[in-house]
C-alpha cells in the first residue's frame, strides 16, 4: 500500500506508531497451542482481559512484526478479530430458553399443519421426550459455513416441507405407526463459526440419547458428524460406537488454515480426539480425487474398513453391500450412520455442495440403509450436505426423505422382531404368492 507523501512518517518514528496500532487492534494469543478438540476450540476463542493484554504485548513486541503495515497486518495472527466476551448475546444457547413459555404438562405437542419433520409433534425439552416415551427425535443442525457454500443450512427446513410419510410397500410396515417420534427443533448454532456450533449440537444429541431415544440429525454440512458422534460417545462410552460413513469423500482431512473442523474433517477429529476407534469406522462410496495416497495410508494405519466405488464396480454392489452389512454386525454394540447425500450419483442428488460423478443409485442405497438399521442397535443417524438451493425439482430432498424413512422402517422392523436385511412383506414378493 502506498502511503500518501503528506502523511509519510520518518523511518525513525515508525516503531512506536506500530506498537500503538497493535494496542488498538485486539490480538489473539498467537502463542496459544492448537486446541485438542472442536469443543475446546470453541471455548478458546474467548479470552480473559488479562490474557488479551498479554497477547497484545507479545504481539507488539514479537520480532518480525514491526515492519511496514502492509507486511505486518494482513497475515498476522495479531490481526484476528476476537469475540466480544461482554456481548450479552454471546451465549447462543439462549435460543432454547423456554422460561417465557406458558406453563404446561410435559410431553410432545401436536402442531397440526405447521411444518415439522414428517408432520410429527414437536418436543421442546428433555421432559417432553421422557413424558412422551419418545423413541426417535429429529434435530435440525443448520450449519453451512463448514462447507463454505451457502445453502446446506436450509436442509432441515427443506425436509420439513416435504409431504408426510407414505409408508412402505416393501415391508408393509409404517414406522410412523410403530415408533414414537418427534421434531426436537433446531440446534442453536453460531452462523458465523463452525467451531462454536459444535458444542450446542453435541449437547442436544446427548440430551436425546440420554433419554434412550435415537437422534436423527438433519444437516447442515458434514462438520456436524463430529458433534453427533461425540455426543453419542458421551452417552454410550468412548470407543463403544461404530460409524458407517456414506460419502464420496473420506472427510478425515488434516488442519486447514488452522481449522480443525469443517465438513472435510469430522472423521479425523473423532478418531484423534478418542471418541471412535478407526477400526469401527466403515466408509462406503469413496471416489474422485480425494483423498490421495496419504489419506488412504492414514485410514489403513488406523484400521479403517472402506469400500470405494472402484471396489464396488469390480466386485458388484450386491457383494460389497453384503460385506458392509456383515462388517456392521462385527463391531461395537452401538451403531451410528452418517449419510452424506453426495455418496449418491449427482443424477439423483444434484442438491449438494460437492457432487462427484459415479455414485450410488437410490435402489442400492435404500436396501442397504434399511438393512443396516434393521440388523443393528442403531443409536444415531444423520443425513447431511442436503442443499435445496441447488436442487431444481427437489430430487435431492425427495431422495433424502426416502433414505431417512428407509432407516426408520428398519428400526421399526427390528422393534417388531423382524430385523433382517432381506425382510420383505409376503404381499410384495412374487415367490410368496398364494
Ligand atoms: Mn462428507
């Protein structure tokens, strides 16, 4: 940047001025080690005034930061603008404050024609879940800054806008009839920060799981898998939960511009923070250009089981699918499914942020998801990366809705003692004709 001649300052007087500028612009602690987890990361964004003063002093005196302004400021940690710890609205959890609600008996609340997931009653509190003996609680997690592309935050409301459940001809089982389910609303998030959005989602997943209900979390981008699975591990125990990760991408990327969580990193965070063992991760549908060799080596090192589209093309979907179902049965007691809609071919799911050609078809996905949810002790399910803003015709929302329903049909089958990947109604099958 060129400084106008009239305001130029003699070289000998520059240092004190730059020191003053550093004092005027709040500095973050550039000596602070990277946070261990996304939840820690959220907390570390707020510092005490004493820590701020130290950081400012350190920054002002740090070597190499007293050069011309156009070199010192743009890339400097000292230029990061921190949160205002005195903002009375800093605590995003306020959104769930119900202290102003009229008194009522706890339990699910019917909402008539007001939009909710599948037209379900809503629940506002843990007491509502308990009083209603709720078995499945939907939760919206409208995060989209983790994909860096606007629209995934509209996923929950896009799904809420779909027609209600229509049942399943394949099984002649209606999950709506068999399961008590509610819409638990959206998690309160910080729309400007992935890091700060993780704790409230994790807390709500934990609330649901603590009552014994299954959280079904609708994203939102894939960063929320971290909060979802960490929340389940809080309740069911570290390393006690297995995860089937449906995705075109492995989502175990390393640090990016200092960020430890985004839609490309939840898997690595879950493993490195000790929530899930690598060998209890099963990846399905990987393809395209990411990861490269290092990513696959990292998964091998940690004992991941993964099934690429290349393997599916070579061995046939049926064979790989049976193997996935067998592997899921050979894992820890509890299972979570994290379903990135981009695992499907963009022909069926254009409405997503990072589509990759050559993916799965609805026919392949529906059977597998129903089978997994019927044969396992499912404790959580998330569907992510649904972006209705780039979904002409709502094809993606339609497929997303069906995937969720296939899973819940599986859960209902299991409850009825019919949990079996190949279960079909006798009315549906040719070989059962009378
Ligand atoms: Mn993903």
